[in-house]
């Protein structure tokens, strides 16, 4: 099997390099040195129908372990047996291209003290251990069973970073200050604890998913004054940190005031990443989700404080809006503001994080986006401050 592992591992490295994901020598070396299959469960499942059992089909299992796919390792926070294949995905061994992309943004060096938020299977903690030294890596996960399984996986490859069970949003002050903070779960905002626990010049890399459709790679640099400033660089798809998950949709389909709009809901729902960042900045706390049902498309916008649903039906000239009309109008204004700015792409937007606030800006921090309405729940500002 070892010869097969080496061949598959090298093929994965070559594919990621050819696709432009893998460009840095230290990340390439770590990927070669840390066997991904050691962190893959005996029944490997991509979540899209590919499920293989190491006991009965070991070669297919290895093939899957070295594919560029996320492998589901937990359902419903552990309440559902992952082998059943039915439930909400709540933990995984992330896709190699996704992992490599964040690691290259992190730019960790030997000797850097690294906080890894979201231990999962332990694979990224192992890669970071090869890049910075296991004695310099602290990995935090909220789930004790996930952390214990990661410890076994890491022991199997001879690596022993510090594993902590706790709320990753609070960081780990005991090991601070850090040079790098590496986050492997989606966050709706940046907990200030990560900034506070990182030395000036240090880097925080996270999948930023404020709720308005797209998720984004974010790289922040901590400044001497205790703020953090950085830009969005690409797409990042990660399962959300438990405390940052979307609230449930708050209404029945036939509730709320009804009105109409000339704006096709798909204009908002299909908008590209740059527009999503702009709309999310103008509507902090709002979640967006669209769904198709035959010739019908429904776009839902909501927080714990407000909601609206806009429905496209083929052949209509006006489209139904049900719920908070002012929320719909806020979203439309934000979208057309983005159009009026020249439809800027994701990479023209950035973020500044302070102890009290989090501000999205266009092109430079001096050009902040100021929301007209804050849709966060009253408790959210203190939660965001970490």
C-alpha cells in the first residue's frame, strides 16, 4: 500500500501545482510529507454519492483519499452515524485545493506560533506542524469527540501539536501571542480575540461567510494599534463555526405583507461575489438563500429581526415580495450601488477589524461601506467583539 500512497500523493501534488493552487515550496513539502489517508475515516464519503469502505475496496478508498474532494466525517454534530449518509454536514476533511489555498495565504514559517481554529480530522494541524514545528501549533475544536479522533490520527503519523477542546472563537490566550491564526470553519464575523492574541505583523486567515450568499478567503494583517486590515482574495467553502451558523428561516411562506417589485429576484440572488460582499456590508446580519422549484425561484433574506421573500415566476412582469418591504429595498439599493461603482470584483474589497467594529471597504480602508440599517440581533455587537 505504501507504494500506492506515494504515487497517489505525488499525483495530487502535481494536479494542484498544474491548476495553480500549489505554488509555495513549504506547502508542497508538507503535502508530500503528511499522508492524507491517515486522516480519512474507514468509510470515506464525499457527500455527493461517492462512498467507499477501506475494508472491502482499499484501492478505491485510497483513490478517494487523494482526490481533490472534501470527505465528510461528521453529520448533525455527531448525532447521526456518518455511514448513513443522511444528515447535515458538520465536519470534514477539507478538499486539498481549499486547504492549500488558505495555507499559502497564511505563509507560515518554521518557528511561527500558530493557532489553528477547527481541528477537524487533524490534517491541517499536521500540515501546519510540518511547516512551523508541532511544538508551535495549537489547534482548537469545540467538539471533544472530534478532537480525540484527531489526536489518534496525529499520533499515527508521529506528530503532536497541542490540541485544545474549546470555543475557537475565543482563541487560546494561554499560548498567545501567535504569529499566525489559521481558521478552517466559516465565520460570519471575525472574533476580535483572534486579533488581540496575534502579535503586530501577524496574519489571520479565515473563510469569511457573513451570510449573503458567497463565502470568501480573507487575509488580515494585525497592526500595531490593535486593529487588523486585509483583503478578500478568493472563494472559500467551509462548514460554519457552530456559534456562527445561520438562524433558521423565521416565517411561513404565506405570512407577511405582500407587495410587488419590478426587480427580478434572480438579479440579487445570482449576483457575483463582489456584489455579495457589497450587499452583505450594507445589510450586516442578513442571510441570503435562493432556491429553485421548477420554473419558480424564491430568494429569501432574513435575520433574527427581519425577513423578506421575493419570488420569480416565469412569464410574470412583476414579482411577489412578501415580508419586510424595507429589507428588500435595502438589498436592491445595495446591489445598484455596486453596479454604480463599476461592478467591482471581490478582490477590490477589504475588511478592517477593531475591538468594537468590523468594516468592509472598497479599494482602501478610507472608503468604508456604511450600512443604513443594522440587522444583527441586539446581542451581536458584544459577540462580534470576542
